[in-house]
C-alpha cells in the first residue's frame, strides 16, 4: 500500500478542473430549473420566495405533490458556502415530489458576508419554518456544502427544537464535506474565514448525532479522493456513535452529475430516501 499524502489542498478540493465540460453544468441546471418552476407554477403547485428570515437570501421555494403530502423533503444546495442559490436546483424536486413529498429548497447568505456557523443557524431557521408549514416526517438532503449543512442539522447541537429534530427520519448527504478543517489549508479560506475553533464546532464528523439518526452518505466513485474520503468518514464515525448509516459510491458519477439522480423518481438515490 502506498501512503497517500496531499501536498496541494486546492487541487484536492477542486471539482470543475477535473470534470469534462464542467462550465456548462450550471447553465443547464438553471434552464432545467426555470422550466420546472414554470410548469409547477402553471399547475398551482409552486409557492416561490417564501421568507424565513430577515436576510435578502433568506427565502425558500415550496413545491407540492399532486396528491396528499407524505411529509417534508428539504434540499440544501452546495457551492462551498460561497456560490449558487435555490434557483438552479428546482428540477431536482421532481424525484421526491413523484413519491408524494412536499419539497422545500432554501437559499442562504453566502460567504464572505457571513460565517459558516451563521449559515448553519439560517438553515436551522429555514427547516423550522418549513416544518411549521408542512406536517409529517422530514427528510433532509444536501449536496457538497449542502451535505455539510443537512448533516449539521442531525447533530445533538443542531439549531432545531427537539420536536422538529424528532421528525427527521432520514438525512442524505450527497458529496458532503463533513470535516471542515482541511479547507483551512485551501485558498478559498480567504473567503470562508474558517478558524480552528469554528471548523471544530461546525464539523459534523467531530460532533455527535442526535438519537435515532438515519444517515446515507452518497458520492460518485469518480469524485476527487477527498470527497470520497469525506463521504465515508462521517458514516464511519457516526456508526460508532449509534446512528444507522449507509455509504454509497455510485459508479461512473462525479461531483456534478451525482446529484442529478435526485431529479429522477426511479433512481436508486430517490428510492433509498423517498420511496
């Protein structure tokens, strides 16, 4: 076995540079998301830009199924806490919707205008407001930085009331970043501003899961090595702390296309958490 030593941390966490055609993904996602919102609005099944806080980005979109709701499915987007918003991911709601879930997609304030710890508080508020509007069990899903944020909601120190956290039946982290400390070695920390104290306080891998947590960590097998490692890391640690965990490495999927399975009602990802 050859020892693995990371000397270039920026490259270790660089996704687009290692994905063919990466620049085209956000534009395509945005177009698919707009078309989806138009269809849902025309059908009277979209409630867009609902406020959950005082910040300009403290808004979520809510999509309802065409039959009685089974519960609440929240998807939190990624972008290293620095990019994107809810508007380019709307089409991913199609998978959970087809299985009867009401889907909520929040935006949140981005770094450097906020610290990651404060984003955690914003997502806690978004989940709480959505839970007040939608009855039933709750499933949380997030991609990349969103994977960090939803697993943070499953920690004992999550900013959620006990009754809300007790309703969470499954957490799906897609290519999640669960230990923030390596990011302090990257150039992006000039924007994130992570300190050792904050990285430790906000890393789910360094925290305890809430009682009854069911966690699935899902990544593409073709992702950067650090994302494959981070994917397995949290499930490994939380298994030892009493959580029910599963690790999936999906063949021939990378960081940008692995999340697209969420929009397919028949995908293994959607069936595992929403069917």
